[in-house]
């Protein structure tokens, strides 16, 4: 009876907010956080991804079934969290496309395609993904892969305004969801592996006019930027960057995902990416902390004024971005209530900081961590393990590797249980010093030896975990183990449930014990985080399905069209099965035109330009199994002339010539001769 009364109250609040919310989403609606809505990326400004809805609970979850579903025209990774306002569900797919549906029936209302040029896919280190939209006063805002920020009419999908937030001639991307704060739309950018300089920007929500900008690295020319960051760069950051290759590219530190607004402190928290190049010896001569790379930066939302920062990995050598989910909460620590910001960092440590000041309260390893023994709570700095850095010329194996102990997939917090649910993973990576470095404009410039990204190195078996982490006791209360390291984000609800997907299985776990209570076969792997909402007395759970992203680029999943699955109690809809995968036939190497190229030179080119996307896993085409390598004419048409540009394969003429292309083909033919007789399953590689 108590649960029924609480559910009735939730519905009344949801209907009241919907009735008064026809003018659109504003700060009051987001702060009030009506249970039936999901109005911003993490549902609420604090990004806890916890819903008060409890119609779907431990007792009823077994009745959960599909209410409706939708299929999309892209088959890359789907990372968006669906938002719901006034009965309309908004989501995005790869290539920054936006879709609006009737949230109750699934009727398609409108869609928008920003027509991102296909060759821009080359600039995306980790797939052509998009994590969703922001809502504000009758508009839907999306960041496009090519660096545009676009405002759409929420009812029609028509463009209200569009601004280019980046230099379109530089290899920037946008994959993260914008945030709407105090009449401004705040957006970052990605591309730290490339020669770019990261920054976060705020635009007027009505007009698209730039309000402020904060750069995360110094100006390489030593000039002022006329930006909100000028003063703090001079006072704190400039001296932490010595001369080195960073000046040729900008230093990276791109804020490509988390932007969290804290109402209590009136601050936004921004997580920044790795410095570029990765190798700090090449980047800055192995000197300085390189602020504000791999940092959490607190800014004033009205002006972009700097307030505080905390650097999780000083002078990062391992691609340990601090771009993982940032959430705000009140915790009982040391006999008092602390208002904190929390992050399960890529580097394997879980950080708890005072939200108003950035003071470090705790930092504890939540996965196996070999690069550092601990974090010193007095200095706030990691105590690095002996030999962790590879600048002595020796190859180093580390865990977490570059994919991190926790990557972009959002975690969730249950305030009743005091638990943060982390989609964690244990992955190993070899880091090798590059003895001779040559900066290449427009390309990856990691400063690492070829073996670092080699797909042939046999490493310890990776695995994944869903960890119920207690940030007060600083230890895990329970863990669920998975064979798959690369899995979905997390949703927690007042029904005592935690929703998480691994492989093809979408699972509801008991929030207290970790016991699986319900499982649904999605037909394809999911990496996005689910959201939940209520309409007309029914609670719904929405999940985007589609495998990809950094870890998915090397997965064994075949490419399948993205889907949106929406569940409710007693849902009876049965989605159409995915088509059977047709195995790729083995190459007929006897028909290959022999190559006069140098396979050794081709191997170096492959390590520099190819293996990141076309590695041994098979999600993107494995080049050594592609019939394209049999004929130099067709090979050059794609590799040098851009015949596959619309599908995301940029031409490489700017990086090498016909002779180098033939070296690459010679290497791939040699690899093909070693390959097993049958290739990994491949799907159509469409946009």
C-alpha cells in the first residue's frame, strides 16, 4: 500500500509538471526533477542517474517486456541516453542524428540529420558516436561530430540556429551531450590524440552567441586568448608546460564528455582529456604537470571564471583522461555531511572531492592498478609505482590501460543505499617509447612505439565488473563479473534495481545484493545507459542498442543497425529479429596482383594510421581480410582518393603517396597469408 501511494504521488507530480511545462524545460523543472521526466543527461543536474520511480521493482521486474521499439539507419556504436519531456522522447544516433518519438506509443514525430561529411569520421578517435541532447525552453540542442552546436525546435525538429564551435580545418570532434545551465548551452570537444587544443564553451541558448570560453592548455604561442581562462593560465598553467611537441598541436586536454552543474555551489565541473602527445618525454621533455590535462576543473557558469581544479594524473603518460562521469551528492563523512563531487577515474582510482573547494577527501583503487601504489591524501598526488613510466626506452605493461578502469559509460548512485554502481573493467596495455618522433599535422601524434597499438601482442584476459562502491567506507559492497570488459552505462531506481547491459543481455540487478532479477536478450550488444520515465500510470525503461566506441572498435560483435528498446510491465511487443550474419568468405589470394612494396614500411604505416580502427577484433573491416587489398587500383581509390568518404573512410593522400600505399598493401597481403581461412563476420559498413 505504501508503494502504491508513493507511486500515485509520483504520477501526480509528473502530470502537474507536464501540464505546466508546455513552454519547455527550464531550470526550475530540472531542479524540481519530477519523477516521471528525464530532462537532462543524468536525469538531474547532479548527474546521479537515479530515478524515484518504483512501479518496476524487485517484485514486478519479472513482468518487464518491450512496449515499443525503433530501428535506425546507422550501424555504429549507440551511446545516447534518451531524454523525455512532455510525453516526447528525444535521442541521438551515430553521425549526430536526432530523433523524436511519442514516448508512450513509439510513433516517430520527426528526425534531423546534420549531414556530417563522412570523412570527418577520421577525426573521431573512437567511433562516430553521440551521447545525446540537451533540452531548454522549447529547443533541443545537439553537438555534431564536425564541431557544430545546433538548436532545433522541439516540436518540429527545424533548425533554430547553428554555430561552428571549433576550427573546422582542425581535427576536432564533438561526441558528448550538451548541458543547459542558466540560459546557456555548454559544450566541449574531443580530439586529444590529434593536434588540437581543448576548451569548453558556453553559448546563449536563444541566439547561439558565444558567452564565454575556457581553454584547458596554454596558448602555444604564449599569447592571450581573450578568454575566461587567460588569468588562470598565466597564474597556474603556463609554467607547467615546458618546450616540446605540444606546441605543434596544442596540448590536447579536450573536455569531450562530462559537464556537471551543481546547484548548491553554483559551479560546473568539467573533466578534461589526456595531454597530447601521450608520451610526456616528447610532449614536454618529461617536465611539469601539464595543467589542465587529466583534471577536474570547476568554473562559474555565468562567466567561465576559474574556481578550482584537481589533477587526477599529473604529467599523464598513459591516456588517463579525467573525462569519466562526474556526479554530485551529499555523503556522511567524518561525522558530518559533505557536499561532494565523485569520479571513478580512468586511472583506476575513485575520487571524492569537496564540491565547493576541490579538497580531496578520498582516493581509492576500485580495480587493479599497477601504475600507482596509492594517492597521497596530503599532497593529492599519486604515488607512482617504480618503473611505471616508459620513458627509459623499455616497454611497460600497465593496468588500467588506455581504455581505463572506467571509461565514458555513466555510473549511477542510489542515495538510499549510499552506493555508486560503476561499470568497471580490467584491461592491460603495453606502452613503448618512441625513439624518433616526427610530428604529422592532422594525424594521431602519440609519441609511442609501434608495439603499443599492435593487435598481435597476447595480453592477460580482460574482464568486466559492475561494482557497487561505497564512497564512505571506500570499498566495494558487491561485484558482478562479466566476460565482456566493454559494456553499458548504468541506471538505478527506487524500485531497488540497477539496470546494466553486458553483451546481448540487459539485466536488472538487486541494488542491495547484486543478484540478477531479470534478463532480456537485446539481440545486439549495448553500451549506452538506460533512462526511465512515466506516462499515464506506466513506468517505462528506454535503452539504445548498438555496439561500438573505443572498446567496440576492436570487439568481436558484428555490425547491426542501432535500435531503441522501450520496456514496461506486461509489454508484449516482439522486435523483429536481426538478420543472420553472413560470414565473410576467405580471400582468394591466388587472384591478388602481387605487390612490389616493402612490407616492413607498410607495417609502420599500419601502426600509425590503421590499427586503431581496423584492428584484430573485426568490428570495423579487418584490412588483411578485405578483398580491397587484392587490387592496387581499387586499394588506391579508397586509401588515397577517398572512394569511401561517405562511409567515414577519409582519403590518406595528405599523409602518404602511391609508393607508401603499395607498401601498406604489401604488408596487408603478407598478413592475409597468415590469416585463418575464414574471416570474422562482417555487416554492411553503412553510415
